[in-house]
């Protein structure tokens, strides 16, 4: 067989290897978590985006190495950890850096608690939807970028103390709701 036909056969076989729908779903679903994981270690959203893009290229090129049914985030997180190290090595002269050992420990712990944090985020999202519309609007206004209780009180024409009390009450309601959901989920799993 000629070199040309060998190359054509290799190209054809690589085209046959495409990620499964389940892989694509996991890849897409975990982009936000992966970004936050990276951001926690590089500090800058711009740098985190850069590292995420590099990580995604590696994840995509190694999709055939991922075993369906295993923890996708742990697998992708390890790839991200290596990409973070490479990024830090390139930037080492630019600013004070944490040690590789420290970042490895943070990375391992972040992967270990990522499922729990995702469950909390999902529970919070559900609990927010269960709030009375005016309570949900108040929380969304307070936690919008650049906002604080004083600004929200001024916009609403309410006393600052009243707004802070309402926010405190709503936060307590959300805290209790999230804890109930997590406890219910834990009971259902046992």
C-alpha cells in the first residue's frame, strides 16, 4: 500500500471517531463548573477563559480516553490542572505565584467537593424559583453586579434597615430550603 493510501485510511479512521452524544452532553453541561474550577486557581476571568479554551482543546482531542460512566468532572479537572500549571509556568515572571503543591491540593479538594457544590447550586436555583415573586426580585436586585442594600433601598424608596431585614429573612428562607432539599436528596439515596 502506498503512503498516500495509508494517509487516506488514517484520515478516514479518525473521522469515524467522534465523541458520543453522552460525552458531548457531559462536556457541555460541565463548562461552567470547569470555568469556576479554573478561575479559583488563576484568579482572573480573562486568564480562566484562556485556560478553559486550552483545556477544552485537550479534552476534545482525548475524548476517546474518557470512560463513560466514570466521573467526567474529575477527568476534565485533571486535564485542567495540567493546563493551569502550564499557564502558570508561562506567567511565572509576571507576578507572585502559589506553589505547585498548594495548587495541586486546592485542585484535588475542588474536585472532591464539586459534586456537593453543584447539588447546592441546583437546590438554590430551585429554591429561588419557589420564592414569592417580590422576594425573588429583591434578592436578584441585591445580588446584581455592583449593587448593595443601600442602592436597592434607594431605588425601591424603602428604608435601608427594612431592605436589609427583608434580605436577611429571604436568605434564611433560602438557606432552610436548600438544606431541606439536600437532606431529602440524601434520604432518597440511602
